[in-house]
């Protein structure tokens, strides 16, 4: 799971997300009111964000990890 800021030196968060493996969940963090986002983020969070929200997203992601691995095993027993 990656939290990516939208405004970065020399690129955008969308550029970074495009370079990261598509199987990895990405969450965009931004203070921009209207973001021209050309990449599929799981969620877009506006700044300033609350720590509780970040903790909740991480917790949800971690509880889903064993399920993702189990579903891969069902599809391919070699996993």
C-alpha cells in the first residue's frame, strides 16, 4: 500500500502511481481542490487529513492481505 502526494517535484502522484505495480493499492493525498487524476487510486484523501483515517485505511488493508493470498492459492495451487 502506498500513500502518494499529488504535488511532487518534477512529477505528479499519478506519474508515480503509474510506475508502481498495478497490484499494489495506492491512495492519493492532496490539498488540490480539483485534481486531474489519470490513474486509478483506491481513494483520494484531502489535506489536512486525520490520522485516524490513515490508521483505518492501513488496518483495512492489513486485514485483507490473508484473503488476497488465499484467493491466489485457489487460482494457482503453486502459490
